[in-house]
């Protein structure tokens, strides 16, 4: 799977990029149809819920899926968005 990672208004360090790539590789276990993914990491102003936002878009033939996560760290936000996508993939398999 081809993974594009964008960091908005900050520079992502190599540790964060490796973490995101590892999480995306785990998603491949749930669906072989995933062609590519876009991961957008940005810092938001809302400190109440957490100011780190991760948006992951999976591109598959015939459909695209989007998962969003918001937390106090990028790792938690990526975990939330990947978990949301995993649930969407499982739901699609049941149909």
C-alpha cells in the first residue's frame, strides 16, 4: 500500500512517521483491496478535546473510507482514526 503522510503547520519527526506507517500496515490485514492511503496530521486550536488531529483516507476500488481522530498526542489520534477505519472495513465485510 502506498501511504502519503502530510503534516500541516509542523514537521513530523521520523519516529512519528514510522509509527503511522506501522499502523497503516496493520490495516492491510483487514482488507487486501486497499490501494493507497493519505494521512493528514495537523495541530488544531481546540485544547479542550486535544489539539492533535489525524485524518486517514483509504482508497479502494469503488469506495473510499475516511477515519478521523482527535487527541492530545498524534499517536492517540492516529490510533483512533485507524480503529474507526477498521470498524468500517469489518462492517463492509459483513454486508
